[in-house]
C-alpha cells in the first residue's frame, strides 16, 4: 500500500492533458550541490516580466556579494543584486538566452576572495504589515522562479475589488527531466513554510495548499510532517499528468474553481506561487537579503554529471557545462524542459532568475527531436482531447496557416493558450501547432503596438 492510500488522501486532477515520459529518476534522488563560481558573470538588467532594472553602479566599481547593482524602474520591476564580490568590468549589450543582446552588467570576480554574503541584516518579518511585507519582497528582487519571472511583489498586491482566500503552492513540477522543486521541497521545507506564511499574510489568505504530484511520495511525506498542526497549510496530492503545474489546472484540480478567460487567479480568490519562489523568500526575507542564486536541474544524455545545482545568477552557460562534462555545441541545449523550453543560440548566455533547468542532448537524442515531415491535418481530434484549456488547436492551426491571426484571438480564444505544447506532442501529422500559436500572438501584439 502506497503513502497516499495509507493516509487516505485523494488525488486531484483536471480534464485532458498528456503523459510524456518523466526522465526524473537520475536527478530526483540526488541532493542539491553548489556549483563553483565563474571568473566572470553576465547579469542582464531584464531578467523579469516588466521594465528592466536601472544600474546604480559604474564600470570599475568594486562590489560585494549581495550588494544592489540595479534598482527597480517602476512598479513592474525589481532590483538586481551582485551574485559575487568583484569589480564591474562592463555595462553594455550582451547575448542572452532569449536571442537578442540586452543591456547587462558584466562582473569580474576577485580571485581568492571569500564569497560570503556581506549585505543584509536580520529583520522580524512577523511584525511587518502586509504592505511593508510586499515592499520587502520587492527589495529581494524576487520573481517567479518557475519560469514566468513575474515580479512576486506585484502578484501579492491583490486588486482592491478582489479578495484571496487561498494560496496555492505549485510543487507539481510536471515538466519532464526537471527536479529542482522536488529537491527544494525535500531539503528546504522549513524555508518553504516561512515563505508560505509570508504569501498568506501579504495576500490576506486564510489557508494554503501545497500541490504535489503523486510521483514524489518522499516530498509529500516530508511536507506532511513539516506542516503546522493548525491545519492552515495542507498538502494536496495530484495525479501525475502534464501540465498539472499550470496555475489554472491546479486551481481546477484542487479547488474546482475556473479562472475566467482573460482573467487572473485572484478573480476566483486564489494566489499561486512556485515552491522555489516561496522557499527563497523564506530564506532571504528574515535576513533582508537579495536573490543572487537559484537551484537549476542540469541533466540529459549529453551531460556526465547530471544533478540539481545551486548556481550563482549570471554564471555563463559555457562555464556550467564545462564543469559538468559537456563537449558539444549550442544546438544540443534546451533552457527549461522539453515541452516548454527553448533552444539557446550561444553557450555564452548566462543563467538568469527564470531558468530552472538545462537539458543537454546528444547527437542521437537530438536526432529523435528533429522535426518530422509535416502532413496535413487529418482531423483526428487528438489535439482537442489533449488541450487542458479545452481549445480547438486544429481549428486554430488551420487559421494560422491562412494568417487569420486576429480571428484566432477574437473568435477562438487564442490568448487562453499558455503554450504547454500538448497539442504538438500528440499530433500524428507532426504539425508544430504551439509554434504557430506563438507566432500568431507575437504578430497580434505587434499590430496592437503599431496602432497605439
């Protein structure tokens, strides 16, 4: 009898979705290890949704680990902190994982210097008002570490006409290969609970539910033991299915609430956070420190030392891979997981706040990922049965082929698609549907900006 049967816990889920191979065994059981510091780090000023940070340092300036390098530029922005002690070598355009070069701070580390965090001081977060707590969250530079990189303080500031009763904590980690959240829940459970308390107080929620897929029984057991006895924080066990970790899917599975089309979780009384985000907040806020490193899953058949590594932000990808036994080129790499991740253009791009995984392929593995010949849609409806938000990807795909992008948005709810890739995964005709939808959204955004 498994843990969930012993405890009498049900397994929540949503309709539709897919079941890709997990590929998690190699790293799910390995403890988090710290990666060594790179001699030079590249820190893009745009590592989050919203306005890029504004530099407050200059070339040639000495900085210490944890010091603020750039301040927030408006509400939808966060500060950037130094991941190491060194000197500012350059402020200028540098390559990023997104493709185009962007304004960045290049930090050269001092050799032989202790890399202790020298900024920060203890603060009593229990005495803070919700408003002060949200400001403190912003000062950490925290954004969603699950990949969206949305400023966390902005998510915590609930609109005046809405009320949040539940904080959902996303520990599903449904993307194949990735196991950072799994290990964070196992190794930093008390920091996670501190972060949950922060989110509940900031949003006014009376309870929190940690959603975990049933393929992580050790994490479920660890958090069941760690949760407070008052019952305000509980564990919700969910069936293993992709994309179970999408916030709308979690809300439906655990609370049976549906977020209206075009709206946000707060509209149905919910605020959703990734476990890594709240764990970092739980560690940083009591010390009044900033986000300078994160856990990254580095795995795949093309890496000799796969595992979960604590990596300083700004560490060049080339340095990471050379230290872990990779001898290939950029076209073997995916930033993130295989379903929603993106290939990189260069090995010289840095690790940023939103990168939770690096998937390293071999020539053999890459050949299996090579796009097959695209055939016409046979109207099998596999994509319709797979779509977790109940769209008609087949119809949307045919409209995209005719470049009727506006119709896709106005009549077929294109913007409800969160690009999970389920439709592309199941399509027997190998139609790259999710890529079509990304192009359609980008063109519609450009057209709106042109009109404005």
